[in-house]
C-alpha cells in the first residue's frame, strides 16, 4: 500500500474511535512511558500537544512537570517547514493557536535542542521495525535528522490499531528507537 492510501485508511480507522476509548488507551500509553528507564533518567523531554484522534499527551505532560522535568513542545514554522523546541511550563499556560489549529505556548521560549533526551513522536501508522508514517509534512523527519538531537531516544506513540506489518519509507524517513502502545513497549533494533 502506498503512503497516500495508508494515510487515508488510518485516518478512517482513527475516526471510528470514541473519545472515551482514546482516553483509556492514552492513559495506558502514559503508564508505559513513565515506567521506562529513559523517562526516569531524562531531564528534558520533548512531546507534542495532542489534537483530537491521537494519543492524548496531557497526563504525560502533567507527570513530567510534576517529576521536575523540563518539557518542550514543537513550534512549527510552516513557511520553511521546520520545527523548534519551546518550553512548556504548565498545561494551563497561555497558548496561541496557529492557522492549522496547533497550540503553541504564547511566551515562545526556545530551548537548546541538544539538551533533549527523550522525544515523544506522533504519527499515523508505525511498524515494529521503527518505521513511521506521519501526516505528510516531513516536519518530524527533518527535526529528528538534525545532528543536535541524534542522541535523543525517539519514542513513537500509537494505538495498537495504528500498527501495520510494513510502513513504506523513503531515504529521508527517520526510524524510531521505541514504540509504545496501550498494550506494549517495542524496542527497535537499529
């Protein structure tokens, strides 16, 4: 199946999931993440501010902040197709919503990306070999391929229904180090 068809199929599958089911699966994923050694040792974690239909990062963010970790989230620059890491101090802090519906901390404090030790990565579909299919903009692949974040653990988060046998990839697609679902943690041999 090509990338376009796979994206369409996965978007349709996710649209059939209830908010309640996504919330329950998200709590299970968060429990798995916070039990990981890399989570416990990481001082700076990058995650994303979730949108409807994907892993809800709110409980992970709350736990990380309570654990005294620095939490950063991506700020997307659509003009040059890049991402920066900006500090998130609270789930209640003022946000700016961009034209695509993405939330960004209003104070916009950038963090040195070389300090990030764990990156929680969203996507539409994944396979057990660490391959990821995102929404098609290439923002995460460009960010994850930067030398400054090459030592960070790339942790994909997905629901079991988002796993497929084989995700089609291109040369620029970056592999994940870990895959966490509501049922398991898959360590990828890179």
